[in-house]
C-alpha cells in the first residue's frame, strides 16, 4: 500500500494514491449539511470524518505511532463511524463558511490518500 499522501504535504501527486474520498458536490452553502456516505469498498471498513481547517495550508496533526490523524487536535466536526464494505450512513452537521477536509481515519488510510477538501461558502 503506497503511503505519503497526507493532507498539507507539498508536491503530492494524488493520482498515485491507493485510496480516496469523493465529495459531490465539493462546495456547498453554509448551514445544515447532510453527508450521505457509502463505503464502496468490497473488503475494507472505512469512515468519514469532517474536519474544519482554520489554516487550510497546514498539515493535519498526526499520531505516527497509531498511523492516524489526531482527531481531538484536528478540528473534528462529526463523523460517520466505521462502515462495513457496501454499507451506508449519514451525518448532518451545521457548518460555517470555511475550508474543511473529509478523511477516513482508520489506521493507515489517511496516509494512502483517503481524504478530500470540502468548501463551505457563505
């Protein structure tokens, strides 16, 4: 599994990432947002966490020993917890304008590219 695709790293070619998250649409208006999440994997558990980025250029705080993002320090706004392959879940959160990142924080997944940027406009 290729790693090194962490959010905020410079010069990363995401086309080589072995995992990913897609947000459709990637930009929404502020207010109550409902995320409809589907784990399209055939054999791997995933989750989706919404994180606010006060500084969108900064890397997310990472716990190397656990191979995952430090959710408490990263601005966690809510999540759809571990979904079995093929399972779905929803999350409704009230989001203010700004930059966010959606990640899977199952150990190792974030570093393999399982994240995407998400923008909330006024």
